[in-house]
C-alpha cells in the first residue's frame, strides 16, 4: 500500500527521493520502494526517516501491524 503520507512529508520538506536517500545513506530505489509500499524499512532506517520527515516512526509499520492483527482476529 502506497505511503502517501511519506511522499507528502518528503515533498513538504522540499526533498527529492535522491536527496532523502543521500541523507540516510541508502539508494534512491529503496526510498521509492518504501514510499510505494513494496518495502518496509529496517528500524534504523525508519528512525532516520522519522527524524528527517518529522513523522512518528510507528507510521512505517502500521500496515504490517494491521495485517498481523487481522490474522490474529481471524483465528
């Protein structure tokens, strides 16, 4: 699921995907993967992103947590 909130936060800061990738020392395609929901960042990367973008770190894991909760409730 696309993380529109991340794209908006990045753009609000005036950062391109390349700019953000350089700041946290990852490749641009990794940022793209996180934004489009194909990748979940590691804790370390999520912490760096949250500090740069001024968002809660937990936001990067919301989709994963929701899926786990749905599985638990289905049992």
